[in-house]
C-alpha cells in the first residue's frame, strides 16, 4: 500500500472532497508510474483521478461501523510516533 494514501473512513470531522481527491491522485500516480503525465496522457490521467475520487466518495458514504470516530490529531500523532520509531533521527542535527 502506498504510504502517502491516508485512511479516510470514520473520522471526526468527516473526510473532505479535497482529501478524497488527494488520495485518488496518489493512487493514480502509483498505478500509472507517472507523477505528472505528458500532454498526450493528461486527459486519461485526470479522468482516472476523477473516476476514482467519485468511487471512493461513494464507498466512504456507504460504509458503516460501530467503532468510535477517530480523531485526526491523535491519528497524526500516532503516525508521527511510528515514523520516529521506524526511522529515528536520520539526518537530523540536534
């Protein structure tokens, strides 16, 4: 799984359209291997991003859970702690 694609379900406040589109863009970049498509591929690339964003939004709105809502700040702090544990202070000067 691409580390740049964030979990979007069950957050308070709910996911935004911008977050869904950003995850869709990352997915299309990963699948296509293109960070920025050429002019010849731009229309197909952008159409794929929009299609995946629409499907993702539909998926997220149809999911149900009994789990408590996640807090964005708490999840970000957990991710930062995992990253620090995994990578340490690589290249950082104290």
